[in-house]
């Protein structure tokens, strides 16, 4: 008899690390057991911060892990990067509690990756069982809703079939066209955009600022104290607190040293700014930034150009620098689809949200199409430089909806 009971774990520590990692794989570091354990054991992801783990697991008939789903019961909407504040406000005005809610996500990490972790990637039955179990858990615990943030595109059909409504948004990603150098990458730009990027980089050099690339095992507690202080002060200037702290980063540097990258910017031997990245199998994920003063073009250099340099040298295919930021377009990042999926227990609210999401998607499509007008890539129609043409065409395809899109991968079946 095939085991179909989905179990709920109150913490990632209650799930065998090897079994979880066999499902999560190596492509997304923020799905690994050690990452989630660092988040939970540091207290950054806990009931005290509004993130109570409710991870789902499904074993097969032999007791081996067949499927799993990272899941949290939340008492707020911070750290998700899929904004449902208006929905929460509507609930409040109606006198209906919006919190707690259930959220499947990599905490504080707005990057698309799998949310339905499967031993067999084509195991639609297991994927459906996870989603149904999450919905049932929401109902049993009095949660207002279920939200699946930044799922992989292959999971959309399963989520839609389970009754969730899809929400579309976009981010800006950089794609490596097998560039041999940063200059070769810039050669695909129009003359004006190329000069602007070079001017940005020159201004940083003229200030005497230098950079290092440090993996986790090349860092030490003193460096992390400096980096975390810079990140914290930058968050505070923007009116918020950093999500992850010193304990989390030092734990991650020890347990997943190859998956974390720190790029400190130094002036006369003193760290004046820093950016923290996660590194997956073929993707670099930009995450946190901090500085002690306003240096000309330093943010662009540390967070974007250094990341592009790193991807070119290491042969990484993609650089995802985070959410928002149309200023990324002029630096070679192109718009791509991102998705979330939502279910609300209140039928009237769910119907209204569904109508809103349909209208919102039309605006997102129009927005992404309009972004093509700001492409930094030169028009190479009829040009023999196929590499440059491919870069420009890929931007226009992504922004107009005709190129390779995350929305249209091979579905689960």
C-alpha cells in the first residue's frame, strides 16, 4: 500500500538532513537543510519573529522521503516580497483576521525555485498531495489563506489545479552569453550605455576603492561583525531592521561555505561597504548591501558589476540581484516573469482577489513590454556579431513576452 499521509514538522531540525537535501538538490542554496537550519536555529525564522515552521513531508511505502514542502505559519507579511498589504487591510476593515496565514517560501529570499520538492520531478501525485495537505492545514488551524511565493514555473499547473490563483510580477536578471570578459559583455551595449557603465566603474577606481571575493571559509567573525554592522545601518536608514543577523551568517559561512559569497569594498584597508550573495549550481543571487557613507557609483559596482565579473570568471549562467529596480536595466539586466499562488478561505475575498490578479497581470505584461524601449543592448539587425545580436534579442524577447520565459517551462506531468 502506497503511503499518502503528509506529516507536519515543527522545525527543519526534525527532518533528516540527507533526506531533505536529496529532494532539495543543489541548485538553490536557500532550500538546503543547512540554510533553513541556520535560519531557524539563529532565531531569525521562529515564532518570535512571526515565522513558525510547518514543513510538510510525504514518505513512500518504504519510509523514504518522497516529497516535501517548506511551509510557515506567519503572523505578518514582512520578508515575503510579494505584497499582500492591501488584502490584509481589506480583511481588517471587514473585521476579519488576516493573520495567521500559511506561506511556502524560502524566508527573506525573493528567488524563484521549487516549493514542491520531489524525489521524482514528474511525480504529479505527490505534488498535488502536498498542496492539498497545505490547504487542509490552513483550514484546520484557522489560517486565513495559503500563499506559495516564487514557485518554479513547472509547479504552476499543479497549484492552479488545486484551486490557487496565480499572481504575476517581474524581476531583472543578468544572463551570461559565455562572455570571456566584462568588456566583451559591454560590447553588446549601445555606445552611450557602454560609456555610462565604464564611467561608473572608473569613478569607483578613482576613489581608490578595491574589492575582494570571499567565500564562507575565507571569512572570519571579525569580518562578519563589520559586514553585519554595515548592513544593519543601511537597513535602519531605510526604516527597517535586517532579517538575518550575525549568528545566521557565521553559521552559514561554517556549514555552507561554498554557497555564500561576500564582496567587501575597501578604502585604505578599511571596509566601507559590502554585499552578500548566495551561489547556486549555476546562479548567483544578490542579497544584502551596506555602506558607511555615500560613495559615487559604489552601490552599482559592489552589487551589480562585481557580481557580473564573478559570474563571467566562474562561468555562472545567471545573476539574480533581487527585487525591484528599473535602474538595473541600463546595466544589462533583463525583465523575467516571477509568480506566486494564493488561496483565501473567505469566498468573497477570494473572488475579489482573483479579479484583481487578472487585471494586475495585464498591467505587468504591459509594463514588461514597455521596458524593452530602455534596453542597453544595441540593435544589431543585420550585424554579423551573433553574440551581440543574441543578447539584444534576448532582452527584447523577455520584455515583450516572446522570448524564453520562466512561465513556460515543461510542466509537471
